[in-house]
């Protein structure tokens, strides 16, 4: 080991060489003859050789090797003790600079160890080339900062200093002098952070591409280094994917590619599944079928690739395309006989095969289903999202998926630019994905990458195969072989290494980000002191000042810098109490005060400690229950993200909080089980979310034409149902209805009705009417009175959902009413199909209005004339309120208000009231907004008499839209950017752009009541509202409506 005296001698030697070079540079500046310059440079080499001869023997081997590491870059031969090439004047400047850097590196490494960011910033500014170099004692700047938990410095080194996150320590000790393996050598910053339990730095480093399988000289990974720290062990347990089909509980030690290299035998760890085109549920293949599928992909390089295999189930035979992962029955062309296949597991681990990843949207606010494209596979380009269709990942996203699987990631989050850069989290365990708002959902799968057997690595499209092509799988062994043959370049080969050498933009590691607010109880002295210590002198001083000013303040809010990874600390006074009711109230008050304060200061996230669960002896269960439930109540008022911070060693507290959260989630599911019902004659129709197999009714309806729905009912019903169905189908395969006993289902009978979807609206409508008529006849014959009716055809068959739902509900209403049936009919909607549920509710409430108590606004005036416009007096509160809002939103866009008129169109207003009541009943919230609508004067007259009728855009309303176009050619584009409907805005300045001066220089703008209802981001292709939504929006201030009675023009403002 190098001593302090050795280091001093090294620095002296470096300084002597630096002085010699500096003197030479100054000497060269004085010379004009070329021959003299060459001689001076030659003399310098001799002088440096002499200095080395004089000093090297007094240096330790570690110091010598450190010095040689730099000299070797300038061709110094340590054995012969000479420079093998001559110096040049240009090279001399670089040599001087690098030696000065090496001299400064020693101090910089100490500064990194101590967390001195200013010194590090100066060092990297002056010597950026050395930012990843190991210092004399074998550690890099990044390693030292991470080892000692200097988070801000780590962040600076990565983000500003551009240090390589996977740089490994390099020691300068001779190998022969080491008696044991030194773990520091070869370690990265992640090794250090894991070993010392610095979770925040671990998360940050991994977020920026740190390799958690990289080995140090003791053959340890960062994962292994962190096993003695509970927080690090728990992090990797949650972060990594252990296995799919095997019961594994040991953290992995290597990437999948490294695993293959170590154990070439195939490892079976996957699930084979299929999903029919008409449903969003995946079913497992039988063990025998799974084995056959598995073997089809485990082939030797010299074995011919078989593109299709034939399998047999209990009732029918089918084939599976190994190329497209597509299952087909006897009738290949019938959509109901087709199903997608996937293997949930790693293609590399199971088959040593690279893969093409695909995603399928089953839910998207603007998604559409097109039967003609059901089997078509799309590229990730900006276009209308096709539901239930696969999208091929582009090269970049495919690499991210492959690399994440190689590194055994459980989740990966990617911004998908082809859907407006939406942030999507992919679950690589379940092969599903969703966005943060859960408005986008879907499935994930891979299909094998295929190449032509031409030794040129020619990739093929699995859905557009070249005719008569000889195909093989792109496997790891094949890739090695073509590299040995020199067929592909090193760069082309390296893309299949799937390494974390560099972070590829787009791979977002969704680890917990910093919170806005940290809550600290002043009664917890140890916690209070540790936070004040971590926050520094400024936080301590601010707290002392504010506490002294008002020690009884319920919440002391102090904004802070980023030392604590938060924007503010809330210090709250709280004391435990043995009385459970007093304890509960005190916790509820604390949570309420904190969240109200955070909302008022516009914070979006809070971290609460486990109040009272430490030395106070409060019941952990009671505290967790009160905290969790009060937070849940408060977030309904304040949309704030809440975290509970629990010490990693207190697993008992952590378990109790998780238990309470799960209990609350369970209650939420029960309390929010959506159900809506109306009375129809002597019967009742209701809509609810749920599982069709769990309905306690007389009869459950299925469809013999829907393979997936049929499969769900047969599996849930058990052998009795399967046998009965098979026998009935054998005897009469064309029957309009197959009736079976219930088996294990909680009903009296199961009806499988025959129904075929159709793209023609009239045929589709009539087919649903026939289906309901057939159902009613059969239900009557059994004297049943309750039916569970699934949402047949709602998007699964590429049918028009609004036609299907409207016809179902309307026809069922009419049949119950006309036949005076005392039935309860329940439409069961899949829990994930919120849009379909909303559409059923909308249609259920349609044409079912109870008499409205017509009550006109108290401000309305009576008149004997047929008059709609009433000028407001400037002295009324009504007038002043409108002016105040108008002035705020129209700053610098108008000179004066000429008049404000109240519009009293009773017919229109009553239609609007009826619509508003439906919205309130369906959504259980008030979605009315007061918005502006600017237009030319001629259009305003039409609107007052005929409402915001969308037909203005067609026949009657030529003036409306064409006047817009004449006043501003761009307005037509703006007017349809978020849907072809009627546009409103909360911004008067925006609506002002659509007005036009009349002959007096006056303009007019409506202030309207608008029912926005459930809204979604719109686009110009939307000619009607998206299914399940009432309006579209730009996500900011613009709202587009699609129903004439959805808005009421209450006031007309005339201004200049």
C-alpha cells in the first residue's frame, strides 16, 4: 500500500517533470531556427529520462504504475526507460496539461470522497479527459461520491460531468503483491452504493444506465454487494423478474445472455397462452400443447425450421403458426376461429432466439376497431389507433424490450412518440401495459425473429414472408457463427449484446421520484434532528425562527433546496394519546391540515412518516388504519400523491400499512362496483361492471358464435356444462340456442344464443333485435325472471358500439314494457371496459326522463312580446359578475363593452336542463362549465333561435363556418383540430379570434353553459363523440360538444 510519504514523493516527481516541460515550452517560444527546436525537444526527453532514473526507485510500485499509466500514453517504454517516439511542440502542450491533471487528480479524488462539489466542478472543467480515471488509490470520482452518499455530487458527475456510469475502478498495485482478491478493484459506483445501502443513489444510477450484473475483481455483482442491506435487497426483489413458471426466490446473478453462455442447455421457464380475436382474456394451453409448442422452437441450427404445427384439444383440432404466433381452427377465414398466441417468458432463455416485440391496444380514448384490419400488423407510426391489432416495435423500442428482458427487468417505462409521446409502463411479468391514468391498456408479446438461411443476416417480416424462402431462427449460436465467418460487422454484432453500455433515450426507469413535501413530527426528536442535520444550517435556522414566532402553528412550512430531495418540509406538532378516539382525531386533523396546506401551496406529492409507530407504543394497526383511511378521504378533495415513509428494518409496520391499503382497495372495489338501473314498466334494467360467471340470476346468456365468451362459460361451468354443450352441438350444430344446465355457475340455466356480427348497420341492428326476441321467447318458456346479459359485440367483433348498445337497450326496454314483463335484466360489462359501461349508461338513461319540475332562473324577465334578448342593467350583480370575468380573460383584446344581453330561449333551456340531469345521474358529478364562443353577428342570431346546432357546418350554417374562414383562413383548421363539433373555450381571448366586426366595428361573443361530461383528447378525424365520452378537448381550455342540447347560450356580449 502507498503511504502518505509515497504520495508526496510521487507529486514531487510529477512536479519536476511538469517544470521541465514548462521550461522547454518557454524556451521554444524564443527559438526561431528549426534545428534548435529539435535539439531542445530531444534534450527534454533526456531530462525526463534522467528525472525518472533519479526518482522511480524511491517510489512504491503503486506510485510507479500510476505514473506509467500516464507516460505510456506518450509512448514511454518502462522496461527500456525511454520514450519510443520523439516529442513535437504540439504534443508537448497536451503532455503538460495531462500531467497537471494527474497531479490534481489526487486532490480531486479526496474532494469526491468528502463531497466537495466546487472542487470537483473546477477539476472537470479543467481536465475533462480525466473524469473517469481512477486516482492513485484506485477509485474513480463517481465511485467515491457514491460510496459516501453524496447524492448531489453523483448527480452532477452523471448529468453535468458526463462521467460514465459503468466505469470500473482500476488499481495500480502489482498483481503479485495481492494475496487476496480486492473487491474495490473493478467495482463501479453502483457496487459502492449497494454495499453501503444508499438506496437513493442506487435508484439514480440504475435510472442512468448502471449495470447491476457487472462483476468486480472478487466476482461480485452490485446486487450481491447489497444483500446485507435490507433496503437494497428489497429494492432488487421488487425490481427484478426472478422467474415465470418456476418457484424461484434467489436473486439472479447474471444477465440472460450470460446465463446462456454459462449453461447452453435450454431452460424451460414460460407460459404458452392464446387469446381469441374477440376477447381480451388469455387462456393457457394444455401441458401437452405447451410442450409441443416449446419443442417447435428448440431446434438445432442444422434442423429445418417448421413454420406450423397441428394440435388437438378436447373437442377440435387446430393449427398454430410458429411464424406469426397465430392459432386457427377448421374454418381459417372465420374470425371466431382465430386466436393470437404468445409465450410469456424470455425467448432468449427458453429458445436462445432473438425476438420481434409487438404491442396490442385493448383500450385507448380514441382507439377504433376495424374488422378489415383485425389480422393486419401495423408499424408504430402516427395514425388512428387500431384496437385489438398488433403493432411491431421499431428498432429502438425493440432493443429496449430485449435489453430489459436480458437484464431481467420486471417493468420498463417508455415514451411512445407515435401516440403523442404517451408514457407507457410495460409489465414484463404479465405482458401487459398501461399509462399512468389507466386510460390506455394493452398486451405485449414477442414473435421469433426469422432470417433467410443465406449467411447474410437478412431479417424477414413474419407477416410478409418471401415466397419459397428457407427460413431459420435468429439464435445466439447462429449470430456467433456468422461473426466468426466475418459475414457481419462488429457494430452490427454488438447491437445484439443488449448491454447497458449507454443509456438509449426512451428507457425510463419509473423509480420513486422526489416528493414535493416531507412531513416531520416535532415530537419525534430523533427524526426531527436527523432531518435538520440533513437539511443543513439554513433549514435549522428557518425552523427555529418560525417555531419561535408561533410554536402552536399546526403546520410550519419551510421551502428547501434539493438536499432532502423535496421542495418543502412541513413540521407538524402532534402528540400520542392512550385514548383511541382522541388518537384517531389527532391523526385525522394532522392529515387534513397537511393536505389542505399542500394544496394551497400547489404541491402535488407528500411523504408521511408512520406517525406514532415508534417508541410511543401506539397500536400499529390502529395508526395505519386511521392514516390510510384519512388520506383516502382527503385525496378526494385534494388530488395529491401520498407516500408513507417507513424504516426498512420495520417490516411489521410496512406489512400493516400494506394490509390496510389492500383492505381499502378491496372496499373501494365493492363500493365503486358501478351499477345503474332504471324501472321499465313492471321490470328493471340495470348496467353493472362484473364477471359474467359470478351472476346469481336465473339465466346467464352466452354466444355460441363467440369462442372466447363460450370458453369462459364452459370452463367456469365445469364438466357438466362442457358435456351438455358438446352433445347439443353434435346433435344440432345450427340451432339458434343451446341450453345447458348451470354446472358450477350460480344460475339455473345457461343459454348459448347464435348471433353473427355484421358491418352493415341495418343488418347489425336487425340481428340484435332478433337475438333479443329469441332470448325472450326462451326465457318465457322456462318462466325465468332474471337475466345476465354480456356486452356482446361491443368492439370485440369490430361492430359499431353505439349501434349495438343503443339497439340492445332500446329493444329490451320495449319488450319489457310492451309485454309487461316483471323481469330484471342486467347488462354485465367487463371491469376494464369503462367506455362501454358509460355508453350503456348513456343509452339506459336516454328517453327515460321523469317529468322535470320546470323552474326558470329567477333573473329571467317576463314579457308579453315574443322576445328572447334582454339587455342587462349595468347596476346589477349579474352584469358586474360577467364583466369582471370577461375583463380578466380579455386583457388588451377589447376597448369597451357595448351591452350584455340575457338569452331567454325557454325551449332550448328546458332541453339543456334535461340533458344536465342525465349527466348528473350518470356521472354523479357536476360537469357544467361557463365557456366562451365567439362568432360573427349573423351566426349569433341563428344560434340564439336554433341553439348550437352542428348542422350549421353543413346546410343552414354556411354563414357560420364560411364567415369564420373569410375572417381567418387558419380558423377552419383550428375549428376541427379536436373534433368536428361546436367549439367552446374558457379563454375569451381565444374565442375573440373567431369573432368579426360588424359595420359599427362591434363584435359579439356568447357566454354559455356547457356540459363537458366525460371528456377526452380529440383529433380532427372525430366527426362524432368517441364511444363512452361526451366531449373532446385539447387538454387545456378548448372543449368540443357533439349534441345540440349540450350547451346553452346564456348571455351575448357585444363589445369593441
